[in-house]
């Protein structure tokens, strides 16, 4: 039986039910393998001709069930990882500590969509005093991304007041982000480049990045940017109004 026919048989059988299902099973479970294939294919072909909407409806119900199950699993993952999402003391944070809503952003310095999202997030911060933003360094686009993320986390560890400016500089930098270039960029903005270079290779930063990668995987995040606000995951460079709506929903 073809790879296409097998799942369609299952959907059609579920939709038909009752005696018709028993009849189909009797045919499909025939001893002759060739007869099994012909029986299933003949049955599906017959249903598609007579009642194509039956198959379409079954597929739609299956897709809706899958989407609902995925959403439920995602909500559970967000709840299970709440503390790591919003309260990891190693992460850079902008905004009041007692803000009622936390906006968590996963990003990569080499991601063009993250650059666009940075402008949107800055607008959100300037408009609202009821949020704090947690920056999750998520370098998934190659060696330059990893170098930049290591440097940014080293700045956060050594000179956190400089993080916002250096974050913006790294995000808007054109061309390759080699270690020499990143360290020059960091030094130009007042950080101790030698100390940053040393800290970039520390086991603490390695562990932080590894744990962030695992967190993103547990949430089903495979690209950047991605936002978690309350119990909602928003993938992609969403517009300002969508972020504000998610903030309002999280406030309840």
C-alpha cells in the first residue's frame, strides 16, 4: 500500500465508522498482501469519488487536533521553564524589576529579522513602563554569531551598564563579526577588551549558551527572533501592535 494511501485509509476509516469500518478491516486484513493493497486503494478511490468532502473534513480535523496538541505542549513547556525564561540572573535585562509583564526575546546578532525586531522592541520599551525585557542570546547562524554572543554576555557579566549600547552596536554592525572586530567595538564603547576576551571563553558563558539552546529547543524555537510573553510564544519579527496585544493579554 502506498505511503499516501496508508494515512488516508486511517482517516477515512475513522470518518466512516461502524459496519463500514469492519468491512474495510476485513478486506484490508486479507492474507494476500497484494489483495490488501488493492482493497485499501479501491476503498479510498471509491470514497474520494463519492464523498471527497469526507476525506477533506477528516484531514482538517486531524490538523486541528495536531495544532491544539502542539499549542498545549508549548504552553506546558513555557510554564515548566518559567523561572529560566524570566528570572535567570545571567541574562541582560532592561526595565523595572517589578514590571508586571516580562518580554523574553531570543535573538541572533547576524539575523536581519532580529535587527528589524530590535527597533520594534526599543519602541515598545519607550512606550510602556509596565514591561521588562529579557535578552536571550541565541547564536544559531554560525561562528560570527557565537563570537558576538560570547562577547555580549561577557560585557553583561563584567560591565552590565554597557550592555544596551554594545547590544545595539553588535546588532547594527555590517560585515563579519570576527573576534578582533568585536573586541574593538567593545573597547570603543568603554569596556575592557582584554577582560572581555578572557571572559568570553569562560565555562560559565559556555554553560549559559548551552542552557539557552536547550531552553529554546524545549519551547520549539528553531529560528530568530522569537518572543515569549506570558504564556504566548510569538515567532518572527512581529509588529509593535502584536507585541503590545500580547503584553495586554499577559496582564489580564
